């Protein structure tokens, strides 16, 4: 699940904290990076479990309504279509999700009011009403309603954002990327999925974990060299006046460009320009783009930077 886009963001966050504190312990920095990446995977599982809890809330609400109708003898027959939704039953029974949340103590038990309010929003939505009124009952319809719930009510939920921020300061930065993986996970379920349906692994491959550790180490070890390269390119600007966040983005960008010859230059530059848009000043993206591009071209002219064939597909 954790891809290189998320890894780069985590590296910027961790290196910023490392340099801001004036730390000189690379091992502690790597430990913080690994913990931060693990927490991103926690968020993935927690958001899947949120759908499960909303499904369970629908069961409780139906039981309350049925009991009330029985007591009042009002003759109302409450539909079980939503509580019998096959996708959410599959997700609720998924062993990997259950085991992970149990091992990591991930739960929505302390946020029952939030879950209830979220379920109320589901019932108020037009797509829920259309689902309940539809006479068809396909598995695709059962899965699609939950995809809509996630996209419309969970992806951009300010109350959820506040709740996550109170739990982990980095989770709101992670959530946009993690949301895409939750939606991909929903789409991977089929009518024949069992409780053994695999969810996304924490890392797609060992190569991504290796990339994270090596890039952090090389950025820290080569800091002085990368700073010198930036200083020589921006001679009209005192290096110390460059914003710390911009220096960190440049430091990581240069470490990647210079020490990972298999990653295309354009990929590296574009990734760090996007990070600058997220984390730094309004003009930083142009500055990062121009500086990385200028340094790379100069080093190529000097024969100090060689990139492998970039026509091949890369996992970057």
C-alpha cells in the first residue's frame, strides 16, 4: 500500500523534524520514519474499519426501529437491504482486517457519536435513498453504494479530519493518498470474496522499504554536499535565507537524483515540486523546479550525473 509518493512525503516530514531539533542521530531519524510509515498503514486499516462500524451501526438502528414498531404495533416493515449488504458483510468478516486491528488496538469504540452521525448522513444521502428504492439486488450495487459512501462522506469529512489530527498529527497529510488505496480495496472485492480476501500489504515490495531507508540515509550523509550545490546555483541569495522546508525538499530531491540512477530525472523533480506545493510557500514550487533542473543540467554537462535508460517502465 505504501508507495513512493507517500514515502517521499514522510521523508520530508521526518527530516524537517530531525533538522529543526538539531539532532545528530540518523538511527533515531530512521526509526521515526519507520514508525511514521507504519502509522500510515494503521490509518488504511482504521478507515476500512470505519465502514465496518457504520455497517454495524445500521444493524443497531434497524433493531431499535423494529423493536419500536413491534411495541407500537404500527405495522411498519423495515427494509433489511442495507444491513444485508453483501460487500460490508464480507469486509466485516475479513480476517486480515480483524487480526490487524486487534493486534494494533485500532477501534472506533471511543467515537460512537461520530459513527452514528456518519450513519445518519448516509441515510440522508440521495444515493442511499436510490439504493434502498431500487428493486434490483446485484453484488455490484451492494459494493457501489459503499464506494459512494466512502467517496462522498468519508474522503472529505471535516469532522473526521479533526478527529484524525487529534490522534496523529501526520494522518491528515496521509489521508488523501490512503483514501485512494481504500477505494482500490473496495473495487478488489467480488461476489466470491471470502473472509480470506487479501487486503493491500503494507509495502508492495521490499524495494520500496529499501528505497525509504536508503534515501533518508543518503540525504543525511550528503547534506553538506547538497547544500553546496544549492549555494553554487543560487549565488545571489544567501543560503541561510532559504526557508528550511525548501532546503529539506532540495536536499531530498538531490539525494534521489544523484544516488538513484534508475529513477528518471523528470519523475524526481516533479515529485518534489508537488511536495513544495503542499508544504512550502506559494512560490517554492517554481524555485524547487528551477534549482533542481539547473543543478542536474550542470552535473550532466560535467559528466557527474548519468541516468539509466528512462524509456523503461519504473516503479517510482
